[in-house]
C-alpha cells in the first residue's frame, strides 16, 4: 500500500467542507445579488438626497438677497410667504420621494431573496 504524503492530504478539505460550501452557494449568490441591488438603491437614494439638499440650499441662500430687495412690508411678507410655501412643498415632496425609494429598496431586497430561495414573491395589494 502506498504511503500518503503531506501533499496528497493538503489539497483536500476535511469533513466535506467542499460539499458544505456547494450546498450554500445558492444562498451566497442570493445574498450577493441582494447586496448589489441594495447598493444600487442606496446610490439612487443618495443621488435624490443630494439633489434635494441642493435645491433647498439654493433657495435658502437666495433668501437674504430677496429680503434685501424688499421695499415695503408687503414685499417682505410676500418673500417670506413664498419661501415658506416652497420649503414646505419641497420638504413634503422630498419626504415622499425618500419614502418611495426606501420602500423600493426593501421590496427589491425581499424579491431578490425570495426569488433565489424558491419561495413565491408577495404581490402588492
């Protein structure tokens, strides 16, 4: 009977680790795909957030100039009213957009994991 050398046993993993890893490959693939979609969603959310902050900063920084141009109390009232109406509208739409993006992010992750695990995906009601 031939003797086993160290090089013969060093190439094999003990206790069926290769088989265990192969069994887990679908889960690893699903997680990798979910992470990819998650990162894409985060990038979209960051882009939307940066756009929102840019719009708000533009309006905020224009405010002192608009106030300096006011000649009457009615002008002052008009500038403040317009500023706060625009701010409220932008806050509301920004919050709505971020909520949609967060919901889409969660749904994408769930769908990815469910489709890879063989479970049926949940439909919207």
